[in-house]
C-alpha cells in the first residue's frame, strides 16, 4: 500500500515540547540499534539538466519521480510532459529554488538523522521492519511526500517553511502552516501509522467511531516513533487550539453525544467532525478542524494508559473499534449544553 500526503506535522523542537507543557512519550533504549538509511538526493541532478534527453534519462532511472512526484499520468502525452518539465527545470529561477533548499536543508544530514532515529524506534516495536530507502527531490511545488513500504520520496521544496521565496500560495493558510522541514519525518511516521499493515481495522464498520479510533491509533503510533514531538504539532494544531481542546474536552464530548454522531455512518457527519476543515464549527468557531481525530487519539491513549501490558503492535492490531472504545475507559464528563454553548 502506498500513500501521498498533503498534511501533517512537526514544527517545533524539544524546547517547544517543554513550552507546550508536555514531556516526551516513552523513549525506548535503541542505543545498540544500528539503522543505515539508503539515501539519494536528486536535487542537484534535476537542476543540472541541460537537454531533454538528459531529462528523459533521469526520469527513466527514477520512475517514482516521473509518475508520482511529477504526475506523468496527468499529462496527455509524453511529449507534453517532457516539454513542460524541461521548461520548468531550465527556468533561471530554478537556481534560486535550489539555493533555498540548500539554505533550509544544508547537506540534508539533519533530515537523514531524524529518519534514522525514527526508524530505530520503529525497529524496536517491529523487529522485522526494513527501513525504506529515502529519495529527496525538487518538483517545482508539484508534490510533497510519497511513502511506501520500500521508498520514501520527499519534495523538499514543499517544506521550506515561513519566509520562503516560494510560498505555497495555492494552499489555504491553515494548510500552509503545516509545511516546514520538521514536518517531514513525523508526516511519514503518521502515514505508516495509518497503513493497514500496521493499523488493523474492520472494513465493514463504517461508523464515525471506527474512523476516529483508526486515526487515533495512527497518531498514537507516530508519537511512539517521534516521542518528543508535541501533540499540537503532531496533529497540526496551534498551541492555542490544543490547549482549548484539552480545556474543553467535556464540552466537545458532550456535543458529539448530543448530536448522536459517534456511531453514525453518515458521510456528512464524518466530513464535519473528521475531515480537513479550518474549524469544527458544529462545536465552535474556535474548535480546530478534525476534532474527531483528536478525540479518537484520546480514546486510544486512554486505552494504552489502562493496558500497560499491551505492546504497541497489540494495540494497533485491535480491529474492533467498539471493543477498544469500551475497554479504553474514556469517558469525559457529560455537561448540559445550552443551545448556543460552543467553544
């Protein structure tokens, strides 16, 4: 199974973690674990293209770059595709883009170390895990991240962060805030966390609770791989939004109960509470979007806290969301809501 992403995650350092009032999650002893990442950077190769034949040769050697990151299927013919890319990658501005990538990522050693640290944690929980190779590229802001079991391809130009000369103006602001260099590794770990190879679920259960728990397990898993990433960063909420969610957890839960959506199969209910939106207006103008995902995370966290004997893979293998929910003990106080009471 493979994934593409326009989301998620890490914008701060461990200092921010402390600033957010959080401590690191459990950090396994991986001091004796050696993980070497097969690393290929194509940034300079792309910028150095001088002819269409060189471009064709590069894309032939790297089919994922061609078909996924640069979206060959989206073009009517090979000639149109090559002509468009040749124009893009021989534009004088490409040198400025490469300089921006070098300014932010340097020799990419820090990014590589972050992947290696996350992969060491992954092997702690899943000893048979074989780390995928990593390729870094520039795409001219075409695609951000591709993750599969064998390869991760990172479009570095998507993660230049605030102040870049190439802002992501084609995205809404609440989505743009998620793109800086420290988002990359947690984003990849979150995609592994949602992968059905690791995250078992019952496909016949189409309830909102099932989706909430599935997302919750993905966040729980990702947190174990990057344990000092603050919750606010992992779920891409501002510090104010995560603080408000915690302080108003009973109100949020009461709204879900009163609206009778927890076990709804209705697609519109899922759009309101689970899918990407700037705010969950049904709960309040200050309630962040995807609040159902956050609640699902709290359910899984409550289950993990109450079942210390369960390993991460055992928790991830629970396919019955109803069982996990019932055994989680998650039960915020129900408050009597006024008709207009919202966050």
